[in-house]
């Protein structure tokens, strides 16, 4: 068994993290354009102004994708590049950029997977209240309509939002990402509700204006839970803990079910409605219906998870990581089982085909004396994770996997200090070098993961 014959082997990026060309060519500004320029926000003062200069080098980058043998490429559109004010006038130069990107991908037989929102809230809309303004539901809908009208003749797969947990939580609750706000908890629940309504509206618009049948999904994130042993008790604890909610209200966005239950099951989780009662906006039946506008597949970004078990006292508990537990350069734990258990639990609950929309790691990659980039840690990590994904694919419907990331890029508040790519980027010269892991991934794709 293992991966299906037409399994989608891909890699992912996002607009601000790679494109550069943040000024000119008719692009408007977004919150990251502004935030990165303010001192103290980004490590070493980096900005996305040039990033990987993908805006000018996308043809070269697609050649490299071809060399890796990617079947699919997940990228995002910068809302403010195509609609400089967020609504209204269209920037045809921005449209042309994405249009050419899509054509070039198709010419190379790489299927485009387009994400509408990977965190670039147009600054003009931010000034009008952004996610707090109920009008954003229609603004986002109009943006989705434009995307459907211009690209759905060639693009068949769409994601609405990437990681609402992060852009609401880090951006507006913890203030570590743009726009760097620590809003009252109540406001963040209101925002989250608009975010979900905007998702629903975008699904409607994509469907209504698509020029061919399209597949629409969503790409939330979250840390998974996996059981310490295969006993039914531990498995049940892992299942429950994966979908449970944060009692720490200043970190409430970091969960799976608040963001996915309403989309896939049509209602917010009961536990949350009680726990967060004091903070909730009015939620109407009409809202619930809009949020639950049917989608075709479930995307999930998965990087790591927590090992859990039924404790001696009969209470669920997290298993402490041992001293020296493996971790990536960015300090995230290496927990391959999260891909097996995460996929299984998500499929059981949401009953939709699954795509792993992001997974990967940052390493301290350098160019060696032989001019190559040797990244055995990335190969080892991916081998372990994909082995677990293959086990899951034996049991549940997994359609695809997008490695994060195609190339080293701007890692938000960490600037260029973290390298997540299969392709090394020398930011001084914009030279690209395929890392050893890119060649390894090429073999995995060619053999459809046979040896994993
Ligand atoms: O780089 C980010 C991406 O933008 C969203 N998901 C996690 C990645 C690694 O931190």
C-alpha cells in the first residue's frame, strides 16, 4: 500500500517570505512591509524587501523545482500586490506576475496550489480596522472572486487561509508578528470569528466564479498529540488532548478545534464555548452556516507534537522529554510520530481527504568546501517523518505532502537566520544551491516513497 499512485509530492513557500520587490510595479503595502521597517521587530533588522528575489527569478526557481521532480508547488498570492488598497482597483502588473508564474509551472508539469492569505493584510485595510472590521468578510470575498476570475482557468486547487492560529495569535494577541499588537482577548475572539467568516465567504466566491471545477481547502496549524504506547487508554488521551483547548487565555489561539470544528463540523467546540464564554462575540446561525461552507479537503501544517499518556492517577498527562531530546535549529522538537497520529486523528474527526500543507525544519546549513550543502539532519528528519506519513497513508486518505520550504527564506521575526529550504539561498548574491536533501527528496518522489 503506502502512498497512492497519484500522491502529490510538493513543496511550499509564501509571498512575502520569498518574492521581494515590495515597492513599485503597482504593489500596495501590507502590514509586514510596515512592521519590518520599525526597529526592534525583526532579528538583525532584516526585511522582506529583496528576500529571494523570486519576483524576478521565478523561472530559474521553477527550473530547480523541475530538477527536484516536484509534482506540485504551493505558493501564496500577496493580496496587496493584486489589490493595492485591498479592495477596488486591480494592479494588472501584480496579476501578470502570478499569471506568468502559473503558466511557467504548468509548462513544467508542476501543479499550482494557490493560497489566498499567508499573512499579508493590506495596510489600507488594516487602517480601516482589518480583521476587526466586519466588512472584511466581503473584502476577502471580493479578493477571492478576483483570484477565481483571473487564475482558476489554470489553477484547480486553492487554500483560503494559512495558519490563522499564528496570524491572529502572534500578530494580535502576543504581538510578536505584524502588526505587533497585544489586543484585549475579547477582540481577538471577535477577529477570529471574522477570519472564519471570511474563509467561508472566500469558499463561496471561489466556487461561484471558478472557471472549472476547483478543489478548495484550508491550511491551519497546531501541535499534534501522539500516545506514548499503543494502549487504547493512551490513544484516547492523545485524541482528546489534540482537540482540547488552551486554558492559558493569552495563548488561546494555539489549538486545532476552535479553528477547524466550525469549518468542518459546523459548530465551535462545546468545551471552548464554556471556557471562553466571557470573551465571545455574538455567533449567529447564519455565521455558523457561512463558516461551514463545504470544502473539499483538509490541509494541516504539522511540524511537531507532544507525547501523552494516561497517568497513574487516571489523569491524562504529557510525557516529559528526556534531556538532550532531538531538536531542530529553531529549537522545535523532532517528533516524527506526529505525522502518523495527527493525520489519523484529523481524518477520523473531519472525514476529509488530507494534505500535509507544511512540514519541515530549519538547520544550520552552510556551503562546504566542495561547494555543496550537506544537510544530513534534514534528510534524517524527513525520512523519519515521511515514514510515519506512509504508515498513515495505509490507513487514511492522504492525498499530498508539501515540504516547507522549497527554498531558504524570510522566517518572519527571525529574519534570514533560520534556513528551512531544500534549496540554499545565498542572500548576498541570490545564488541557489540544491541541498543534499533536495536530491534525496527527488529520489523519494521518483520512487513514490517506496524505500521509506
Ligand atoms: O515559515 C513559516 C510559515 O510561514 C508558516 N508555517 C511555519 C513556517 C516555519 O516557521
